């Protein structure tokens, strides 16, 4: 069985390290990117099976990354789990409109992230 | 030649003049006046300057004083060639304001003051009357010289009788052609054309006699020059002082003589004609003076001793048997005299009627409450009467003075008299500050000195001025002797009078103008005259409709005639887009009407009459002043409004700025909770995630466990620091901070801050440029808080400075009790758009990873500095990011908080 590839876009190194540890332990292949703009070109070139996307990013925020993904054919249906520390309902609505797959506020329970990803890409 | 033949010749010549004048008038009426309006006719009419004095007198003058007669031509030549600009301005103003005389010009400029008009009129009459007498004398004299059959015609010997007939004849001519109509421009095409013809006659006559003398009597120019040298007298020596004075005098006279003003300004139809006149008139004067000296020299050589040199032009051809030339010379002299008398009496009569008789009559009738009746006929009759009066005065002067004076003397006395107008005239053209009071003072003072030092003594000691006054001075005071005023004895009487009268005149004029405050109308007129060239339209003297159009029409009809008035009103109505004869009474219309009437009766009178018709008091200067001050009030009020509206727009701008800032702050405030949430949740996320990992704990290496625990520890500290910052800020913002104020050395505080900030990005080498000497300042403040600010700035620089070789420049300045410290790095600085926001909370410009803080640092710094009685600002344009920290050297408690009231 082919290992599922998950891309994590997160600028807080401690948080991305934690996510990488959890997902790797669960059998997924994890790649991390701290910058939205750099991540976008990487996504287009080689789309992963799922994406974990932080909202507050330098240069290009999560919404903008999502909007770009949905406008691009290869990534139109890419499952995206969005994480945010801001926790405002307006953000959740906007993310939904832009076609996010799941939306979660920080801090999260590790098990929740794993189960959400399993829903999105399968075990 | 027999007396009868001579009289017949004269009558024939006069008939010719009548014919020419009539023809010209008719052509002008039919609108075929093209040739009348040529610059040539204008130039020739200017030759009215060359009177009988020039024709006969110049030769006599040359016989007595050599070339000195030339000064009388040099002055005008200089004016026409060099002062062309002055003449052009004079002519332009005169035409645009429909000035009727030099008195009207002065009156009009100085607030349409009739007082000035009267002064100038009286001055011109006193100077002009002897001059007219001089012309009568020369004609009478030439008659008696020419007539051979004195015995058979006794009347020919009676010069007084001849003078009387001549005066009456000239009065008749002037009345016929000078008062034919009372048209707008006060222009007399018939007179001007006749004058132009006479100019040709006198030039041809003098040239003919001259050519006869040089080539008929002498043997050509060479022989002529030799003969002139042979006749030279010691008196012929050129006297530089006298020459300068006479040139100046004649230069002034060409502008101020009433008859010159008449032909130069009033009769001018196009100021471009001056361009031609500026060379043609000097040429004319050159030609007419060319043979003066030869005629004088040959006359002295050939005529018997004791012969009157003033008559050489005629007596020399007579003696040599050339009766034809003598007759031509006689006609030339006759032309010169008559043209002067006609124009001078016309000019003087206009002044007398416009400035003395009509205003007087108006005032009397108004005082009696009577209707003003037919003004047109009145003005014409007054004008006719005035002409008769002026010529009558001339005749009277002639009979009283006995006609024995040398001709030139009278001419020069008149010149000095009218020269008194010069200061007021130049002031009118060039000095806006010149005032009515100044002009009146100058004119009266100058005229008085002229009369005392020149005019009255000219009658001879004991005639008007008693002999003892002449010899010992007024009241026996030697310094009041007429010919040596204030002890000035070195000048001859003429220059003496010219010097003192013009000096005192100009001084009084300037002083009076400086010391008096011009009325509004004076200022309006002054601006109009001085700035004639950059005037877009006419000034608004009349600002509100006061009269009924019908009343104005009936008044105008009385002055300028029914046809002309109705035509004018109809045209004005048409211009306003109305049919019929009654235009709306707009200020523009009243202005135009006043101008139209001014052409007939002078500015002051026209102004008074419109005021009268408008139902206001006799003269409306007061009314105008009221209007003007009303205008001034309105202007003041509107400037106040303007100031208020400026104030409003300033306030609006401030409000807009405040609003913009509030909106930005509001957005930030909105973002504040979301920010705090983010800043708190971010470390919490790491803590929770790693603690869950540790809790599950299966399969973790010892290193992994230790590392995860360390992350949790660090993030906890970060969380605590954030909470500390928030609390700190809150305490600072609400002024509840406890300051620990103590003396400290600024250098040591900076040292401490530099050391502390080194932990931030410790791997970067940061060069610090500072002057420790400047920093050696003892301060009394909360040293700990101040150091906190320094550390923040230094840490920010270490974090954000983009330079490869980062540097920080610290400059300390002391301004009295204020300390200013600039921290400037060599990075790329802060973008302009962000500069106003960096001191706000959570205004982090970069990502939190690099910053390692919550974006509260500078907000805290600002609060600290304000608590220390100082401030921290961003200084733009310093190359890199530059922060200026300022605070009082000694902090006095309680600390003055700028926003304590908030």
C-alpha cells in the first residue's frame, strides 16, 4: 500500500514539529513548509494526498493559499484541513465558502487531527 | 502795401481757414474723416507749440542771445524722442477717460476734485492770458510794420484797435468751430485741420525767407556762416546753466501748456499717432529753427541800428524789395499767432466753463430748487462766453502792459507758470500714493512763488509790486526779495523763479501726499491712471442703481443733444439685450453715461450731474465714499467668512485625520482580541500537542522526551512573558505604574542596554557607534524603565536590520533640560505607510517567528516614555530605521502624563 503524503503549512516550528511527529507515527509521509507562497508552487508541481494549512502565515495567508488551490485544476479537490489560533467564527465561514474540507481551532487534540485526516484520505 | 489790401489778404486767408475747417467738419460728420485722422495732421497740429513768439520772437532772441533760442526746441525734442512713454501714457489715459483739458485731467485723477480743476484753470488763465496778449501784440505789430500808407489810413497806426479787431475775429472763429457741437470727445476736427494748414504756412514762410537770406542775400552756406561769425556778440556765448534750465523748462511746457494738452491729448484720435509724432514733430521743429540764426545775422548786418530784431523776418525782405516774401512771412506770423490763440482760448474756455461756470451755475440752480433746464445750450453758451472772456482778458492784458515787452520774456514767464502743473501731472501718471491734498498744496505753493518771483515783477517795479518790495523784499525782509528769494542771488530771475517754484511745489506735493490719506475715489482714480495699461475694464464707481432711466435720458438729452443721447441710450439698451431707449440702470451703464457726459462737461461736473439726477446731494463724493466703505466692510466680512471657512476646513481636516486614525485603531481594536487569542493559543497549541505526545509516551526515546519537555517549558515561558507584557502595558496605559526615580548615569544605562540586547540573535555581529562623552550625563529618572526602552530598540534593530554589516548609531543631545537620543541603524527602515502604526499594540510588521514577541514592544516603549515625561518617535528619512527618545533630564513627580484625562 502506497504511503499517503501529507503537506503541512505552518510557520510556528514547534507546532509543525508536533504535527509531523503525530502523523509520522500514524504511518503518513509528512512534508513541512513554513511559507504559503513557496508551498503553493510545491503543491502545484506535486500535489500531496492532503494538506494541513495554518491560517496566519507570512507573505500569503491560509485563505489566499486555499483560494489559489481551488482555482487550479490539479488541486481543486485536494482535501484541506485548516488550523487557526484566532478562533473567530467569521474565519470559519470564510474558509467554508472557499471550500475547506475541515476547520479546526488551536490548540487541538492530537487524536482529532489524526481522525480528521483519516476521514479525508483514508487510513 | 496798402492797409486795405493787407486787410483783404488777411480776410481771404481767414476765409480759406474757414473753408478748410468747414470741409473737415463736414467730412467728419459724414464719417469720411479718414484723412483727418492721419498721424500727419496730428503732428502738424502739434506745431501750435510754435507761436508768433517762435516765428518773430526766435529771430529777435537769436539776435540778442545767439543759439539760446534753440533750447525752446531742444526741450520738446527730448520729450518726444526720449519721454515717448510718458506721452503715450498721458494720451491713453486722456482718451480712455475722455479728458477735456489739463485741468480736467488733474481733477479727474485726484478724486474728480473740482477744487483742483479750479486751481489749474486759474493758473492756466493767469499764465495763458499774457501769452494770448503776446500773440495779439505780434499781429498788431506786424500790421503796422507792413502797412506803408499809415498816413492815409490812421487806423493802421492804432495797434490797440487792430488788436481788438483781431481778438474779435479770432473769438468768432473759435466760437464757430470750437463750439459747433458738444460732442463726446471734445474733438474739433475743423479746428485741428485748420491748425495743420497754418502749420504748413508758417513753416513754408520761414523756410522761404531763410532760403532767400542764405542764397539770395548771402552767397550760400559758407558765406552765411562767415557772416554769422562776423555778427557774433559776447552775449551769444552759451551759458550752460541757463541752457539746462531753459531746456528743462520747455520740456515741461510741451506737456503742461493747456494748448499743447489740447492738441496732444484731447484731440488725439489714436495713440499710435504719437509714434509718428515722436520723430516728425522734432523734425518740424528742426526745420522751423534752421534759418533763424541766418535771418538774425543778416538782419543785424543790413538793417539800420535800432530796428526791432523781432520783426526781421518781415522787415528784411521788405527792405530788400521782396514784398512777396514779406507778405508770405506776414501770413506765416499771422498763422502762428492765430493758431495759438484759437487753440489756447478753446482749451482755456473749456476749463473755465467746465470747472468754474457750470458747477457754479448748477449749485446756484440746485440751491434755488430749480430744474436745470436745457444743459446743452447752457454749456455751449458758457463755452462761447468763456472764449470771449479769455480773449477779452488777453486783449485787456495787451492794452495794460502797453505791448512794449520783448516777446520772448512773456513766453518764458508763461512757461514757468504752467510748469507748476508738472509735479501733480507726473504724480497722476506714476504715483498711486499722490493725493488731492498734496496736488493742491503743490500747485498753490508753486503758483504763489511763480507769481511773486516772476509774473508780478514782470510788470515792472511799482506797477503791481511796489518798488520797495522789489528792492528790499516783502515787509522789508531781504530774504523775501522777489528776484533773490532766500538769499539766492546767483541765478537770473527766470531760473531763480523756476528753481524755487518747482522745488517748493514738488516738496509740498510729496509732503502733502505723504501726510494726507486719499479718499476711496482718489485711490480708485489713482489706480486707474497709474495702471492704465493693465486695466481690463472700467472701474465700478457706481455700485447701485439710484436713478430712473427716464430721468437720466432727459438729463443726457439736455447735455449732449436729443439725437446723440437717444442713440447712446438705445445702444446701451441693445447691449443689455433690451429694446427701446431705456436700459437697466447698471453700474456699468452709469459708468458709461458718466464717461459720455464727461466728454462734454468734464469729469467732475458729469459726476456731479449724475449724482444730482440720481437724487443724491450736489456732489456725490461723499456718497461714493459711503459706497466704498460699504464695499470695504463687505470685503472685510467676506475675508472673515473666508477665515472662518478656512478654520472650518482645517477642523474638518483634523476630524478626518482623527477619524481615519480611529478607523484604523478600530480595526486594530477588532483585531485585538483575535490577536490576543492567537498569541495565547499558539504556545498553548505546542504545549498541548507535546504534552499529549508525552502522555501517550509509548516508543519515545529519552532524548525525544527531554526535547518535548523543553519545548513545553519554552512555550510556557513565552506565554508568561506575553501575559507580563500585557499586564505591563495595561498598568502603563492607566498610569498606575510605580516609577523608581533615582539619579543615574546615562552612559551606564546605555552600556547595560547594549549588553542585555546582545542575547537577541547573538550570532550577528552588530557594530555600535556612540560617543561616550556625550553620554556622560547625570539624569534623574526611572533608570530601569528607560533601559527597557533602549533594550527594546536595540533588540528590534538586531532582529530587523537588513544590512549585511549591521550598524547602530547612538547620538545623545542635550537641549537645556531635555535629553534627546537618536538610535539609527543602517537597514532599510520602516515603510512610510507603517510608520504611524508601529507604536500601536500588536503592530508586528513581520512574522512572529522572527520577531519572537507579540508586537507589544514599541507600544510599551511609548507608554514608558510618556510616563517618564518624554516621548519616543520614529524619525523618517535617516537612511535606516531611526528612533528618537526624548525625556527631561530630571523627572519631577508626579509625572506629567499627556493623556492623563483620557
